[in-house]
């Protein structure tokens, strides 16, 4: 480096520190391919080894891939880790939360093309979130609350667990007043 920059052999180097902005930088394309996070022909896929295809839903695999490509801030990562531990050691049933793609929800609602099955799916998702955040078992409820930070980060604004529970209950009530119980019961 000294030769390249024309410096004398005894020229001291200054150590410069760049302050962290709180969130790690996303992985570059080349790094993601070399680690096997993004598929390439010569590198085995990392996600297949972390979450076997048959054992993990596609949404879980996509979420893990997104976390690996765009690491969250340390406090959010610790919250995800703690929630994972709480879910893993749970001895009671965990409410099933089916997550609908936000773009699909927005498109169907804005174009007024939503069917009764769509509303049943939305009600099922709202019920699952409500049940997770109001679960009688403290560890499950705590895990759900810990997942509010990564959700807030993804949405770009803070979400309050109490407000979300209230909105989920309201959503279910509105859908229940419009869609027949038979359609809603078929979505559970």
C-alpha cells in the first residue's frame, strides 16, 4: 500500500472507524451466491440445510432468506432469536398464522374483486394473530410480542401489540357480519 501510494517505509497509518448506523449492510449479490443464500449451480443451497423443504413452509424459508440477505439491527435479531427459542420449547399448541401476501390483499380490495373465500382467509389470519398475542401461555404470548419489532421494521412504522389485537378482533367482527359462518368455518 505504501509503494502504491508513494509513501515512505516509515509513514504511519491512521486508523479510521466508521460509526455504525445500527443496521448491518445487506449482503452483496456475490457474497449471497458464495454462501448459498441465492441459488447458483456450483454452491449447495444453504436454506435447504437450515430448513428442509418438506419440514418448513415456503413462507418460513422466504423469511429466513430475507433475514440473511438483509440482516436486521442487533436488537431485532435478538428478539427473533428469543421468539424462536420460546416457540421451540413450547409445550402447548401454537396458533397457526397464515400470512397473506400484502400485494394480493391490496389488489383484491382496491379492485373490489375479493370473494368470500378471500375474506375467510383474512379472518383466519386475523384470528391467528389475535390468538397468538392473547395466548393463555405466557411464553407464546411473549414470543408473539417479540415478533412485533421485526414486523414494525418490515412495515416501516411501529406496531403496538395491544392495538393490533384490537384491530384483529374488529376485522373478524366486520367480516363475520358480511360473510356467512359456513364460509368462515371452512377457512379454519
